């Protein structure tokens, strides 16, 4: 088994796993239940991890994961009010607290 992806953001990790499963790659999650009973573990140790069951799938899985993650990164949005660029995970502008609905999504294709 090989680890292909891990991130502090569990949603991102689950998205990657979902994508790999849909591509027909068998995956496993590690640290799925780590949060909550962490105790003395550092946050890093408790990051959710996606592993591929078949080593042969690793390269393809990595590629898919990288593509998925860079797409997520590209989905930053610009606040209409103050023109600040916001991370896709922000529902509200970090600068002026306008909500994301009123922002323009940056189109990565242009
Ligand atoms: Zn703003």
C-alpha cells in the first residue's frame, strides 16, 4: 500500500479519495478517526491520509490527486466589494466580510 495524499483539510482529502474511487482505484483512508482522541499526537500525525491498495495504481492516483488539488486551488474568488482574493475555503471575504456569493470566481482557464 502507498500513501498518495494527505492534508490538514479533511474535506480536501475526502474529495481526492472520492475522485480516485470513481476512477476505479481502490483506496483506503488512514487516521479517519484520529481527530477527537488525539491526546499527545501532533496535528500533523492526525491528518487524514488517502492510500492506494495496489502499489501499481500509485502514479496514476498521484496524478489525479495533484490535478484535483490544483483545480481546487484555482477556484479562488475575488471580493466584489474590496477586490481582495480569497481562498476557496472562505465563505466570507477575509478582508471585509462580504459573503462569497457576491464575489467573482476566478476562471483558471483565462
Ligand atoms: Zn472584501
